């Protein structure tokens, strides 16, 4: 199935699951005296709950779900749809209170039924879950602690919601409705079991050993991973994997990093990591022969998905890692098509893979344009950030037919996309990779 049709197929499945609880409401007798607004509010609540349950799949890294879109797009959708789900669930009690003010008595914790506490609790926990996700960086919440808390709170939200539904009782009466909810909940539980149990067990049987750690320019370290007892990962150039170092595959702490080695050489895998945070700042101190685990490959940022007469790569900082993987792979494939690389760095000494790129120009039809934001006085190359004027000086005449790959900090990616639009290049020719989903 083509990627476009595959993507449309999964969107259709997603929408069908969201509205499925509404269709189930129509089965069997409708409770008397409920009224339109009450049933409407219940329908919104069910849709919100379905969205929350599907979040376990969106964050589960199921390759057949993420492959049509790219995992960064799926995670971005996960964040946005969480807010919509919260709004739908919140509208459920608000519409009830407005249409029937007598239901406000249900807010009294002394006299309200037990199932009301489940609904109210789910709403409060969901608000905390979303707020801590939005404010995580601002409040300096450790990523690993937030990730564990986020998963636990998500389970609590769904659990309390189901308690509320069971307590109300109107919408689980009859074998068909009850089996529907049993099936839906079972599916959510199985997705969690797969992600937290089955997948780690599979990773446990496919360990790696850190054979070497190579210091690169720009405070970057390359980990050379040797597969132990298995042939390693088969990946496409430009893809990435989640890495766990010195931990059990069941550990929470893991981070996504791009492969930097050639996809034609699976006997050893290289991942290049720049010192940017608490985990990466000590990556160069990891002892050799440390055990590691990989969950991957993921990502659609690869030339293998896009046939073109030529490729243009626009890179900032550590964004060079997946590009080096692509260039090394193309060199091993004896690629003859023209390749153009714009590489923005702060200083000449911080240009990661500087010598490697020079060597690759001898093996490929590759031209590398370095630009420095803090160049030395005798620098004769490009200066400043990559913009439309700079790219126009080097892009080929058939620029519209080329495929463009952007990788770097988010502000840089946005600026480059705007510059490419100014040059008249269609966005469907532009591919980008971002790890802001963590």
C-alpha cells in the first residue's frame, strides 16, 4: 500500500474508533427522561475518553502506525489531540450543569454517589497531566521523572473514567454494550503490555556493547555499538532509534538519536551525540563494553523514500548526524547524482565531521557550503545564517526537481522553510526532522 493511502487508512481507523462509542449509544433502549443536551454531553465525554485511550497507541511507537507520517508528526498530534480530548471531557459536566442546574448537587462530596468521584477525579488528574506536560521545561521537571509520571497519570485518568461509566450504568447495560467496552479497554491494556513488557523482552534478547567512543568536533561523541548474538538493526539512512545505555531495557531513561553510520554496514552501528543536556553531557565518560539497547529504527527522514535527480541538505549544529549517515550510505552505494550540503556552525573548530565531509566530496558528487555565525577574521567562506539569498547562489537550475532535507534547531528549520518558499520551492519537496517530541 502506498504511503499516502496507508496514511489515509489509519486516519479513517482513528476516526472510526473515536465515534464508535457514539454508535454504541444507539444500540438498545435509551434511558427515559435523559433529554438531548444530557445525551449530547455524554457523547462528547465518550469521544474524549476514546481519544485518551488511543493515546497509548500514538505513543507506543508502533511502526505500522508511524511510518506514513513520521514519528515526530505523530507525537505532535498526540500533544495537540490531548488538549482537544480534555476540552471534550470538560464539556461533558459543563453542559450538564448548564442544561440541568439540579445536577450541581452532584458536586457535593458528602451526598454525591461514589461514581461521581471517579468522573471528577479523572478530570482533575487529566488537567494535571496536561499542565505538567506543557510546563515541563519551564518548571525544570526531569524528563525521566515526567515520563514516568505522565504514563501513570494517563492510566489513572482512563481508569477513573471507566469507574465513572460503570457507576452510571446507563451505557453498559446489555451484553453488546458491555462487551464493546470490555473489548476497547482490553485493547488499551494490550497496547501497554506490548510497549512496557513484550518490547523490552525482545530488546533484552538483542543487546549491544559499546565498543568504542570517538570524540568528534563540536562536543560530539560517536558511540560505536557492536551487536551481541544477533545481526544488528537494518535501517534506512537518516533514521533514528531510542537508546538506553547501561540500563535494563525496562528502564524509563532513554533518548532518541540518529544513526550516523552507513546503512550498508550493519555489523557495527554508530550513533553521534552532542553534549546538550544532563544525559548527553556525560556520554563521553561511559565505560567501554557497557551494555546498551536500541529501539528502532524510526523516522521518514531518508532519501530512500524520495526519488529525485539531486538532493539538497540544509543542516545546523548536531543536525549533521543523520545527514552524515545519508552521505556515507550514498557513498557506499556509489551514488552519482549531484548533492549539495549547506552546513551552519558557530565556529570552524566546532564543525562536526569536518574532515569526514571533505573525504566524502572525493567519493560523491558532493559540494559542501560551510557558513559560520562566528567566523575568524581570515574566513573566506559564507557568514551568518542560511537564508534565501545564500542558497540562491548555489542551488542548481533544476532546484524545483530536487528534494530538500532540513535538520537542526527548530528556529533554524522554520527560517529555512520560509527561505525555500521565497525561492518558489513547494513544501512537498521539503523534508525535516525534529526531536522536540521529547
